[in-house]
C-alpha cells in the first residue's frame, strides 16, 4: 500500500477517535447535568473523567469477563447490571473536580450514559463499518496473537435464511447487497441457483447442507406414530433427537469447524447458539466466555438493546404504514413478533457477528452461521416488501465487516453465501377461505374430536429459545432416545395435522404404519375427494396398496409409479422437479398418511400458507424451492445441485481440496 493511501487511513482513524472522545465527553456532561447526586466544577473535569472511564473499561473488562464467567450466569448478569456503575463511580471519585453522592447515583447515571453513548455511536458509525471492524480487532487481538499462522485458506459460510435466487438478483439490482455485488462484479465470486427438494424448510435443508442427510426431515414439524410424539425441529429436545439420526460424525464442520446459530451442528466440535446442542453445551450452567465478554462490552449488549428498541419502533411504523395503505396480502404483526424482530435483527445479528469475528481471528478452518433477519421479516411483511429487502442490507454489512476482519486473521479466508430455501408470497389459506386446514380435515372426516395441529408458528419462536438456552440453564430434558409423548397413546385423536408453510402432513394417528388410500376411502369416504376438490388445495398425495404413491387433483390424478397421468395433471405448473420430489417424499420416514399442498398460481407466483404467514416455505410452488449459492469463481461446481445433500457434497469437496477437511 502506498504512503498516500496510509495517510488518509491514519487521518480517518484519528478523526474517529476524536469523535468518540467528544461523544463520551458530551454524554457524560449531559448525564451529570440530569442525574441528581453528581456534580462537576467545569468541562475539563468532565473530559478527564470520560478519559479515565474509557481507560478503566479497556483495562478491566477482559479480566472481569473471565472472572464473572467462573461465577456462572448470575455473575455475568450481575456484572452487566452493576459493572458499568462501579466503573463510573470509581472514575468520578478519582477525578479532581467531580463528586458523586453514592452508588445509586452512579448506577442510574451509568444507564443514562450508556443510552446516550449508544445513540451517539449509532450516528457516528452509520455508514462507517471501519469503527466496528477496529473494535472487533481490538477485543480479539489476544486470540490473534495466540493463533498459529497458516497459508491454508479457511472458509466462512454465511447462510442468508429464506433468500431465493430470483430475489437475490432483485436485491443486487436494488443495491441492497453492495458487498455481494462487488464480489460478483469483480469476478471473485459467481452466483448459482440450486433446487431445494420438498420440504423447502430450514431444518430439512440444514440436515442436507450440514450432514448430507435431508431424508431424515419430512417437514418443519411432523408426527411419529410409534411414540405419539409431535416433532418440532427448532425445539432443542427435538432437534437433538433428529441430529442423533443425522450424524455420522463426519458432518460438514467435523474437522475443527464452528457452528453458530444453526438448527444442527454439522458435527462441529465448537457449536454455539445451535439448537441441537443448546442443552448439551449449557449443561454446566456456566456461560461461555465469549458471550460474557459480549454482555459486558459497551459495544455489545447495552448498545444492542438500545438499537433493538429502535428496530421495534421501526417495525411499529412499517406495520402501521401497511395498514394505512391497505397493502394486500398482509397479516397481523403481533406484539411477540415485534419483540422478536428486534431480537433477531439487532441482538442476535450483533452477537453472531462478534462470535464469528472471534473464531476467524482464532483461525478456525470453517465457520457456518445462519442469519435469520430477512426470513423473519419476510414471513410477516412479505418476501418482496421494502422492509424485507432492508433486512438484507444489514446482513450485507455483516459480510463487509467480516471481510475486513479476515484481512487481519492468521490465515486467508474465502467467503461462501448460501440460502436454505426461498419464500413464496400470498394470502393465507384461512384468510381466503375462512377455515384452517385442520378444521377442513375435521369437517370432511367427521372425526370425533378436534384434529391436532402444532399450534402457532414455532419457527421464529425457536430463535428466542436458542438465546434463552444460552442465557439460562435449561430444565433437564429426556435423552433423545427416550420418547417424550406430546399426545398419550390412550387418548390419541383420530387425526394429527402438522402444517409447515403451504405443506400439511395429515396422520391417522390411531392407525399403525402408513394408512393406505383404500383404507382412507373406505373409512372416511369424503376426506380425499373433499381435500382434492377444495379450491385452496393444489394436490393431495396418498399411497395406494395397488398403485403406489398417487397424487390427486380436482380433475385428475398422477400415478408416480410409472409416471402416468389420468385426466388433468395435478402437478401441472408446479415445476419440473415436482414429480421427482413427491416420489422421494413418499419414501421418507414419518411422512404423512396424506400429504397436502396449497393451491399455486404460476402467474402471480402466490401460494396459500396453512400458517398465519404472508411469506412461507415448506411445500411446492413459487420461489421457495429456488435458493442461492454464491461461491468463489475459482471453485468449480462439479455436478447438478439438486437437493441440499448435493450442495453438501460440493461444499465437502471444496473443503477437502483446500485442506480444511481431512
């Protein structure tokens, strides 16, 4: 780099330091003015106190994080609540010209000061990722010094949850992904589309991407007749059970990799905020040191909390704007979702970034992290809506920051961006027809009790569960091989309906094994014809004892064995992979006795979710089956990327080629 290039960088760094010092000075002056019990003789004394406070924090926080970690979560939370107050009291007490009445004055002053500094840092750092980069380099410099330098490239794999290939191209053109656009424009990376087989869900795709075993996951949630258990894959107990079926010890991240915020671990020896390992990793009751450091760092949790509040205000404004403009389709954006959006789009994103930066500075051979920001907003606002596209900008900022951090890492890093599925938009089934799919099953079957569904959408609630599992020691859960009965066998309902987006699996819960088409028609003569004939249903799949898997539509059927169509093809318009996907899905363990997919309009690309979601995924139809893979251009794709398992094998070949995997 030329001297002329170095000088502006030094000037920029110096100006940033000056701006931060002035910000802290101003924030402390305002704090002293508004909080009773604290006085200062002049501005010079306040400036000196601000400098003392900064130096004390830089010197003491790393040691405090280690010590408080040993005390468990009580120590960390107590340190977060009281640590800044103690530092502020010491700084004010030792600075000439300042007086503080006591601890509680310092306590309330610490929160006022933290809020003012957080708001000010947001203004100072807006559009200036360099400050965040320098902070991450500073807090991780000890890991960099301890790491072994290597010429073998490491790989950072970032999953943008729910991003379809068509929407990715749209976002690139709209300027929502400038870092990715720079990579593609420079020729360093290339973008390809891959096909997500049925079901197009995060657990199924991650079972494939991380373990090469997507066949173990028939939906986001399903029913297992043998145990009477409703499996929901973002519950820690259930995801641990499913991973025990997936894992052969040689997952994508087996050789020293790091799994962050995923459903499954990919057999990573370091698994953080990952659903399947939450209980296992938290069993000691002690917080991980990296989370403790994040909680105690003023650039960490305190700043994130104030930014989370800003995200909540933004969501309330955007939801109101949708209502006033009468945007359709739309759904109610509940209070729980409003809070969740703040957590996923700020707190979880920042925590993920800090964890990734640490392990890059440690020189991990491969790290894989799922960012759910876009997927979360797209579910409730719609995948093509402005607020969903804006979420992509935040993830792109993460890529830019990690790219800059990686330049100082002990090994070179290559970046891969992958999505697990896309999303398809449309008014929900209940909005269109005034009935839910489980109510429809009950009406048509004349069942003697209500059909049992998984209830509200659990996908986003699982993100909160992951954070809660890290922050609080979980209650003991049964081992994965011990059945946990959601529905005791003696009182099983006739039907269990488990919806995943616009896909629903229907089980005759009292019938052992897979109930045949003939059995269903004999005992529930209105059910199959009523489902297939409903205007909100696109197709229904059952298995015949005589014909094998059969796909039923309103005016015809398709026999998947031999691939014969009688009448109108119920899969017409669902794409070239539809028949193959259903043929495969028919053979998956724990698939439904009846598999139901919503109607799909190829012109508008709209589906009708069986859940209360405007953007959905899980079934067939639209962009949900069209995820994206962005990889270094020098890394060739060796074959057809049909299914997450195929993408897994491609990723494994790349890791083996560059020495990151034995």
